[in-house]
């Protein structure tokens, strides 16, 4: 400081002498350069002395630091919940294979893959010419059998003829009637129809192909009795049970609903270490089979947690820490994290929940830095 005063005195005297003597412009420039050189030397000496004092005297170091302007945010104590998010798929309990119930060659397939159909809509037609001929033959035989039975019945009522003749005529007529009904049922099965409203997932046959009873023709998915199925990591097997609340989001239609877990799997898949979870899905016209959904499942809750903004937590070789303001000074607080949910993190050790934390400026402050809190 004494050197700086000597410099100021020297500067004033030099300027006065120069003014009185009326030195030339070149002499003034030369003198200015000399003074600048002296100022640079003095500035270097001042910085060196300050550095030595800061290293030797902590009190001088704290006083030498200018307070940093910051904003603050309080730590919060209260309820904290954590959720796990997994991707699920909308499925239908009416996911069936439609097979042929009769023998014949396929004549027509109006259905195509991805087509939505209603109950009773024709999906395919199978050649039924042989059945038609059999029906015509049976109808002719049945006509004769009915005539014979009617005559035999009149004779029987008149006590003419034997009971055996009457029973034989009756049996033949009834047998032909049953055979005809059976053939007509087979004829109806030659037209393949949708059993309920749904979507054709796969067409497995072609026109002209010969099919037999039991031949798979279509994979068909109904639009009712939908549910959501997801694979959950085995680490959450104890945190999820039947009846638990689940938040479901459908990204494609921007819709969110709350429903419940209807079933949990009892077996771990050895390939990906997950178990199945089934979630009840209410009737929603806009939700379709195979639609992607996001399940948000609560796996942790604490009503007495200390919660802080996640971005305020820093780390060094000793661990995680953040800064709290105490009497105008920033104090480094080492903490232990719990769960993180969104932009909030639970602190399980290191804070009580009453602290005032450094917010804006938290990366510029250090331990024991003086701070000024800006008005917000």
C-alpha cells in the first residue's frame, strides 16, 4: 500500500513539473511510457503480496473474496414417490386362429391382412359343390321316405299292417332328416365368417388351395377384451402385485389413463430376466390391438423424504455434495442420494430438509465463499 501511495505522489509531481516546464509533446509521451512501466511493476508486486497473505492468513483470504451474487432454493421435506417406466403392448384375449371346418378348394378370399371386419362378415368361401349334390340326393330320398311314412302311418292308424312296417318307415324318414340337417350345417361352414369384430392379422391360404377340416386359414384378433402385457425386470418382483395402480400412456394418441394390475407372472424368463405383467384395460374405442403403451408403475414411496433439485448435486473424489447458505457464506454439504424422479432427487443422508440451497451460481461458489442472495 505504501508503494502505491508513493506512486500516486510521484505521478502528481511529474505531471505538475511537466505542465510548468512546458515540455514538448514527445517528452510527455516518453514520460507516460515510463509511468506505465512503473504501474505494471507495482501491480505485479500488489498481486504477489495478496497471494502470499491469502496463503498465510485465512481471515485475510475470506475478507479478500468479493461476495458472489446468487439465488437460493429451499430443500423440501415431504412425500417422495418413484416410478419405473416400461413399454407394453395392447393385446386381445380374442386372439384366435380360424380354421377350415370342411373339405374343399378355396374359391374366394375377400379378407386381406390388416382388414377390420365385423361379426358375420365373410372371410373366405370353400367349394361346396359335392355337399350341394349330396343335399339334393337326400332331399329326393327324404321326399319319398315322407310319402311312404305318411301312407304307412294312415294304415297303422286304421289297424292295417304291422307295427314293424310303421316303425321302419318312421325311422327311415327321421334318419334322412338328420342327415340332411347335417349336410346343410356343413354347407354353412363352407363360408368362413368372422366370429366377432376384429382385425385380420394373417391370411395363411390362397385361392385354389385345397383345405381340410382343421387347416389354419386366418389369424384373427378381436377388438374387445383388450389388455396390456409388459415385461418387468426381476428386480421389481417384490414391488409389484395384483391390484396395484398403474398409469398408462398411449403415445400415438396422446392419451393417459389410470388402471390396475390384473395379474403378475410367476416365472422369470431366463433369456432377459423379466416376468410378465398383465394390466386391465377398459373399453376405449381409440385403443387398438398391438398399440404401444408406456406403463408408469410406482415402486417406492416415502412420506418423510428430503428432496432437492437434481441439477444442484455435484460430485468430487469424496462423493456427492451441494452448497447451502449459512450466515451469508456458502457451505459444502456432502450427501447420499436416494431415488431420482424427474428433476427431483431424494437425499437420504447429509440434509435435514431445512437448508437453503444455492441455486443460480452454484457452479461458481466454493466452500466458505461469501455470497449475496439476489432478490427474486
